[in-house]
């Protein structure tokens, strides 16, 4: 089965256009730090502040987001879903988007904010991404096979980035 193609940039632009407070985590975060990996979805941890939930819902409406999976009837996320620390696995017009209330050992947006860097991913498009140290930590804590598999690559990327440039 082919994985759906994801236009990460399109999703990010819509989130930014709606002034959503979010942090990119997961595979896209790793790629933005220079890790040579592939990923098929965009993972973000969002602020669960009520005003941000409203902006996020508007962005998800623009993206025509619904829960994904053959067992899930077309259903849109609700404020109560987005206020929870759980994972909302969505399909959008631009591809899969995982909207996460918390990652690792329960780290939410406010917990992670000081562990981010701002990157310009397209002309004028600046986003917050988790720093590589914290991404590694949260993947270690998650303990899933797919997270364990990428850890050596992330550690090597961190090592390479830490070397003084000549």
C-alpha cells in the first residue's frame, strides 16, 4: 500500500496563517535538523490554550482535516479532542497530520517551548521545532520500535552538528 504524499510546507503555511501556536516534532523535525530519514506525516504539539484551539480548529477546517483510518468514519476534530493530551491522527488535503497534545512522558507545548529553535523553512515562513537533544529524549521515552530505529541516526546527526565547523 502506498503512503499518501504529504505537502508539509502547505500544512505549515496554513497553521502559521491561522496564528496557531505549535511546535514541529517527530520526523519532519529530524529532517529539518539535517537527519537523513524519511517521514510520511507531520507531527505537531499544539498549545491547548482555548484561544489557540479556536485558531487550530479554523486551520484544520481550511485543511479539511478528518480522523484517518479505514475504521474511522469521516469525523472532524472537536475542541474537547484538541484540549486533551492525546494524539489526534488526521488526514488533510495536504496529507497526514498528527496533532499531539503531549509527547514523551507527557510533555505539552508549554513544557517544550524552551526546548525549541525557530527555523525559516521557506521564504518568510518561520516555525518552532523541537531541538535535537529533546527530540532524542522524547523518542527514547516513547520506546516504540519505530522510534528506537531512528535513534542512532538522530544521535549521529546531533554529533555532526556539534562538531566545530572548519
